[in-house]
């Protein structure tokens, strides 16, 4: 799909201006730019991608603003879940920060405002990037034959996800970082399918391989963008990982980028679960046939 520049929503240009302005303010050393580069830039990314989608009539802001609002509202508690895993001190005295560590954050309550603003952009950005990439993914993989997955298999996969979700809570360890990037996708996507909500399992049953692929690709793109923005931010994060820490792209160990792909499936699954499928998630690849 070629995006016709003349048909972009005007807010795509506003989004690009926000990203560029945020980087300029940060590089100029202003406090506002250094502290708020991440939420500013990601607000710009969300506006830009949605404006690009307007060229094909799939913009949330123009046609389904409720979907954008719900995605932002769900995004905050969704990311707080992962913050909970990263900080065992929330449930264990003197627990460490396991995987990522924030630096140069403003004091409370200003810090809370920054957290909410930044967290609210995560799910919209991932889902919109997936929507943007879905037509290309549909051309890459086409339609499959599909077939119904047995309920017993779905329950088994969900059980594996439940185990992976519980293990890092019982035994907090840097070695269980991969668990949380798999657990909630494996747990909730089959549950969503069994409850009749949007799910990647349901897509594959219908032979629609494009949306799962586009989410995986969207997660990877989002990860590269996140880490590149974080690299130049003043208020930023760094990582502690038990292996491969010296092989980095920006601040992220290279192997860590693999986690962004299943994270996108988790964002989709959590969003579908918490909203009971209320967010508009019509698959473009279904329309492409």
C-alpha cells in the first residue's frame, strides 16, 4: 500500500512536528525537553501513524476516537503490570529493580504525571503500527486455510501462560525476564478466543495470518523507535540482563529486542480482554481477501 502524502490526515504533520520539536528541545538542553522527550515523542508518533492511516480510511482519530481513548486508558494499567514485575519491592521487602532502571526522573508528583503520559502512549502506538503494517503483511503471507483450534489446546496454552505469569512473582530473578514477555500473550489470547473476543488465535483459525504478523512486526518497529528516543533522552532507562549485556543497540542489549515482538501480542490481548473487544480491531487483511 502506497501512502499518498496529499491524503494524510493533517495531524500526521502535527505529529512529525511534535517529534522534531521534542528532540530539538532535548538536544538544546531545556529541562522540559530532557525530562519529557519520551512522552512528547511518542505522542507525536501516535499522531503521525494515525494520520498516515487516514490515507486508507483507517484512522482512529477521524472515524473511531473512542478506540484511541480506550487504548490509551488501557495502556496505563497494562504497563503498570510490567512495572510490578520489574520491582519485587512492591510485594517483597527490599526487592530490587530486576530488568530496567529509570534515571533523572523529576520528583513526585511531577514524576507521576510523566509516568501516566508516557504509559498512555504505549498500547496506541503498538496497535496503530500493527494496523499500518497489516496490508504489507497480508501481501507477504496471504491467506491460510485456517481451521478450528480445539478448546483443550487453547486451555493448555493458557495454562502455560498462567505458569509463566506466576513464576516471576514466586521467584523474582533477572533470568525470568523472557517469561513476562510471553506469559500474558499465551494466557489471554486463548481466553479471548474462547470468550468470542478479538484474538490472534481467532485470526489464524480464519486463515488470517496478516494481523498476527503485523503485530509482531509493529512491536519490533516500536522497540527500535523506543530505544532510539530513549538513547537521547535525559529522563531515561537502562537495562540489567544476565547475559549478552555488552552487545547493545542504543541502551538495549540486542537479544532484548526479541521481546518487543511478543509484547505487541500482549498489548493486543490485554486490550481485547480489558475492553471486551470494544476497540475497533477490524482486520484490513480480511478486506483485502
